[in-house]
C-alpha cells in the first residue's frame, strides 16, 4: 500500500510539473558585437551576432543575423549596419515628406524554436533603436507566421516623444537632430497567431528612409516575452470544446478525433506521460481523423488538437 501511495504521489508531482507553464523574458544584448578597425586592429564580427544566446525552458533562441547589408557592423555592442534604402532629407522632420520604401531583401532576423514536446505563447517584443546623423527614419517588424506580409502591431511603450507609430504599424524616428539610443519600441504579439506555437517562428526587423548610404540602423536590448509549456499544459484546456475523442478507453489502440462542425486544417499531436511526441498528423480534409496507436504500450496519453478554431488537449487511455 505504501509503494502504491508513493507511486501515486510521484505521478501527481510529475503531472503538476508538466501542467505548469513557465513565463520567460529573453534579452539580446549584443555585447560581443565588434566593428572592424585598423587603429587599434579589430576584426569585425560579421553578419551574425556572436554574443551568447538567452536561454529558457522549452524554447531555443537563435542568433540575430543581418541580410542585405555590408559584411560587418559599424558599431560596438549593438547590432548596427549601414546601406539602408534612402528616402529622407536631412533636417526635415515631416513623415509625409519621406519617399523611400522597405526593401524585402534587407533586414535583421532571428528565429525562436519551441523544444520538442513544448508549445510557446509569445506576448511581446521590446527593443531600443539608434541611428547615425544620416541614418534611417522608419522601421518595422514582420514575422514568418504570414510570410512577412504585414507589419506587426507597433506601439511606443513607455512613451517617448522622439519616436512615434504611423499608419500601417510603421515606427517613425521623429527628430532628425536626435541620434542617441531611444527606448520604447514595442511589438504586441499574442492572439491565435502567436499562441500554442509548436514550430519555429522567425522575426525580421526592416529599416528604410535613410538620408545617406552611410546612414545606420541599430537595435539593442531586444527582449522577447512569452510562456513555454509542455503541450499538455493546462492553458491548452478551454472551458468548452466542440472536439471529442472516442472511444475512450480504446481497446485496440484506434480512436477518432471528431472536430464537430469544423473541417479545416488541423494538427493532431499525441504525447506520452513525460511529454514526448509519439504521433503527429496534419489533415485538411473532413471533420474526423482516425488515429492509430496500436503499436504503443497500454497507458494514458495526451492528444493535442490545434486548428484555427481552437487549441485543446484531451486525455486518452489505451487498454488493449
């Protein structure tokens, strides 16, 4: 009896640990970035930030890289490059006078990857920006979620009179005479597009409307905030769900995922008790999927069902 009680307590502790989502704030500081020079001799750090990466349970953070820029940074301890699209006039601070446009082939990029057995919810990105005297006047952030089509929701928080957000979620550097580092650029994420992510997501930082080819665009102290949790975490259990899983228990390892009235793209992922993925399938046809777990051992498993309508997890028992 004591052994059974001990085992039960261990299982409860294990599930308690699995069902707790962990918040994270990952900070990119760019402390190892170097610009090349001859006096004293310094080798530039190139197109990839060599600074040690932030870490958090359940998510892997990639390095920032630069695409479409010169081969080395032009500043120390921040991600700063030149040669951005032109379109601004020195000493003119009116947004409507800008004539440049974003180049889809020039940007800073970073990828966040959920670790196996985890999903991530992303809440926000915050960062500081800097420009040289002939640097950029506009910038924006896009993501791979929609193929880098739309600018992500931008705001200035905390409020900074030297920065603003224009129509289309475009950040604007208000004052040409200001070149110092400015805080307040914020991207708000969340919503269904950034909730329950089980695949990598990439963010690109674009800049344009520079005053000269030698004008720079710098980012620093880029902070990603979100939550990482095992795919069986409690935040995946909505109070009401139109999805059903049957028969439960399954006596032959086969069961049906019934999506109710929904028949669009759906991803079904099955995890064992320690959060390891043992089955995954994507379907775009019909409102029912038959799942075959006849090759797994008897026991309890968790079935995560994700589509545009909901993201829910069901418990299934295999008892062959």
